[in-house]
């Protein structure tokens, strides 16, 4: 076999049509071998003799796409010094564009002997390891273009590749649970009719099923256990894992773009699947443990701000380079449109505390590729000071956990929620205005993958996670949920009607709020997980979306609310409300006004009243301050939103001097929710009776 010197960059395996260049970083290695793996179980070892700035490299003519490979590192195994090199362990390439196979769990893939964690384990891991794959980078993207949907027109839809598609009745069996299923017309039609503009996929980076879960007969279904930051997860490919998963993912992105749907990836750059000091040696740990991971003062152990056993070392230039290279790869080579960063506060931990000015954010800010896509933070981790909602830099949007909590509290009847609810409804200016951000920095949601589904939020007071095998000790215990009078399944028609009304309340509130709405897959037709609020390990019909048969009232209502939002810019403003008339509009009314149910303007005493659970909000469509894309003035209809979150019916008076004639366009007390243009008429000063725990929206034409 010919071995040429090759190049130190780009890292990973790069096929150029005639052969492949291999490059891998390790500062601690004394010697490095590239192992080409053959289908008969044998391997060919090639020593990487060339090294530039600790990057070992070689070019192998004739090595083609589909070739499986790995690395063996000869170097110090000194855990007390933070080094865990072991040439008996076949290691994945951190830059692998595809990964084949899965981990066959056993003592062989660990760096130590079971029962003797201080003793080095020299059992060969190769027969039990997944392997890196050389990938053909060429793909016909045709005229594919990113939709680049503005945030104020964005509706996010969080979904799991397998969970969304596994049970869809219109999909062929061979496509279910795959990237190809996302491109199927049945899925795309559903998203389009729902008004979805961006599909936010739960992790599709190559991940590993935990040893513990596999032994329990379970899987890491959610996928927050990454081992390959450049490779699409191979189990979601319908027709092969020797690079076919890359082609299939690209085809799915291309099809979604043709429907003007963006693809956002949920990415996990805060930790890896190698766990703590008792975890396996799969890649980074064996290549250069101290360069990749944040270690404790005793370097045998790992600092863990993620709750997973380890945290990546965010002040290491090689970790930062890998993350930025990965992000650019997914944008430029895979054509994705943005990222949602799991436990993003960990990425800000340059030293110990969360640092808003950490190197990672500096790199993102100046990067000409990554800075131009959607960047969404989950703004917390489990470390000290990790709850950072409202504290991310200007380019970033955030999952607004305060929005979720406040909206849940309002509709379950908690006291003293009106003032904070008003802030969340109008874009959370208290969180985002001071640093120059807009309402669109707030990703609004009431449910997501983590926690109850919308159906379960109104059906259970307590979690029911027995199927997870942890004695119901896992998952959040304080869910701000309310079962409406019975725990779980019931035949009581009054309770069922109340639950349906509550679900409509949540959907309507989400779509009427300033900011960017995010739906969780299946909530549009009330899917349930039977009260399991932590289905991370349930790769089965507990977590898979069960699609409804025939008409579904919840689905029709969700569609109607999404399109009401899309049709009316007053619900998706780019700037915060001023609370006063807007200059140059010739309208003496404020852009927003707040009223008691009696039709009087809210006073501070009204806001502070512990018993108050109802209010009316006026949105002035003639007082939108931001211009259109060509500088034109934006005008819209005006709206009254009446919220009755109390346990009793209440009379609401339509405020005088804010419009003479109104039409009811939404009424969550009605099973169909009153679709637009079919509602009753009402005039200024008239009284409307709102059912307990319901909301009404009235429209006044511009």
C-alpha cells in the first residue's frame, strides 16, 4: 500500500476522487496508527509518521468511499495525570463524516478492567466497536437554496426523526423512522398545512446507546449522547450505513427546502458519550483526554455540568476548532439552516462560571458562515449559575423557560401570575430589551420533548415514568401541570371537555404571543405518553407519535391558530410594544392597552391582586412601529384578546373608544375554536360571558 505524506488540514478523512487524506489531532500520543478495516474482520495498520502541530496525517491513494477505518494511539496511560491512551482500543475519528455499526457493549470497549478501575485493560475493542467511514462528498444539490425565513414569520416544530415517522399510516414500512421518511409527501404536507416553517430535529449527530440502558432492554431514544459531531446517526438511514446515511440526510434537507421548510438541528456540543472515569474509551478519551475534557483538580475525574458524566473543555482551541468545523460542515456541506444548542450554558463555561464573553461566542460572532444561520440556545445546564435565560449574546435566540412556566401557571390557576404573563405574552422585554434584542429572541413553548406532552400536561398531576426502570425517580417532579380533576385516563365527559379546552388555551396562547412559537410533535393532535415525562429511553409506542385517524378537532384548531398568526403581523411584531401611540400613524390609540374584565384600564392594584386571573388585551393594528421589507408602513386589523383563567365564568365588557364593532374569531370554549370569519359580532360596551378557563379573540377590520 502506498502511503504519501498528505496534509494536516482538513482534519478527518477527505476523499478527492483518487484517494483519501487522513488527519487527526493528538498532543499526547507518542505514536499513531490508522487502521483500515476489512469485511473479514482483519485490519491493515498504517503508521501516521507525519505530524504538524500535533496533527498526524497521511494520504492513501486508492482508498475509496465506503472504506471503514479507526485509529490506535500509543501513548501514556496515566489517569492520575489525565492521560488514557491505550493502543488496544480502536478509536473513532472525531471528524468522521459517517459511522458504521454500533457498539457491542462489553469489557473490551473500556480502558480499565471491570472490578479494578485502576488497572489498564488491554483487551482489543475493534470487534466490538462502531467504525468511521470514508464518505463521498459529492452530491447534486441542484438549485437548492436555504429558505431563510425571517424569525417573525417562523413557526418551529420540534420533532424526532423516528418518533414522528415510525407509525405514520401513509409511509412505506421500509421508510418509517428514517431520514427518507422526512422527505415523504405525507410528512411534508402535514407540516405545510400546519404552517410550520422550520423543522427542529432532535439529535441526528451520531450517538451511542448507553451500556446501562442496553442491559435494561432500553435505548437512548432521544439521542443526547453524541460520539460523532460530523456524522448523521446511522440508525436513521433506510438503506445502509457506509455513507448512504449522508446521501439520505441531504436528500431529506433538499426536499424540505423545496417546501420552504428550514431544517434546524438540536446539537449536543456540551459533552460526549464517553461518560466519566468509568465510561468507555471510544474516541476522544483515547486520543487526548486532557485536551478534550474538563478535568477536576484530581485529573482522574471529570467535571460534570451536564449531568452526563463529562463536559467538553471549552477553553481548548482544539475543542473550539472541532465545534466550529462541525457547525460549518452542517451548514455548507449538509445545507442545514440553524442549530438549537443543548445545555448551551455549558458552552459558556470558559473557566468555571458561565461567561457571556467566552471564546465560543466570540468565534460564532465573527464566523461568516455560522453567524448567518438561526442560533437557538437552551440557556441552562445543571452546573452552578447555569440558569441563564435572557443572558445570551445578541445573535442568539433562546428557549424561554420562563414563558413556559408562566403560561402553565396562568392556565392552572396559580395566583399572582397576571403581571408576568403580560410580559411573556408581549415578548419578554424584561429579558431581552436591555441588550438590544427583540421579541424574536424569545422562542416560546409550553411543551417540548423533555416533560409532559400537551395532552399529558392537562391530564396528570404527577409523572408516571415506571417504564424507565428507575422507580419513577427520574424526570422533573414539579411540572406545573393540572389533571383537571382525574389522574390520567377517564370517561368523565366534563373532565374530557375541560382538558380539550385547556389544550386549545395553550395552543391559542402560544400562537397569539409575541416571539417565535414552537410546537412539539404530536401536540397538534393531542398525543400522549401515558404520563411519562422523561421518555428519553422509550424507543417504542410510548414515545412514537400515534397519528389520528380521520378528522381531528385539535389538529384543525392548531392549523387555524397558526394561519391566524401568519395572516396578521400584529401577532408577530419585530419590535417591542411602546405602550403609547406611534408617531406618524394618525392614530391616537396606544399600540397596546390592558383592561380588567369590566373594561377599565388596568391599575397597579389590578396587576398585583392575588385573586386576579382575567384580563383583556388590545392590540392596535394601526400602530405597528416597524416598517416592511421595502420601508413601507405595515398595517393590520386590530384585536382584543380576553383571557379568563379563573375557575368560574366571567362577564367581559368590550372596552369603549377602541372600536365600535368586533367579530369573534377565536373562542376556546367551542369545540371547533370558532375558525376565522364565522364568529358572532359584538359592539363596544357589550358584555360577553367567557366560560371558565377559556379565551376569546375579537377582530376589528383595519
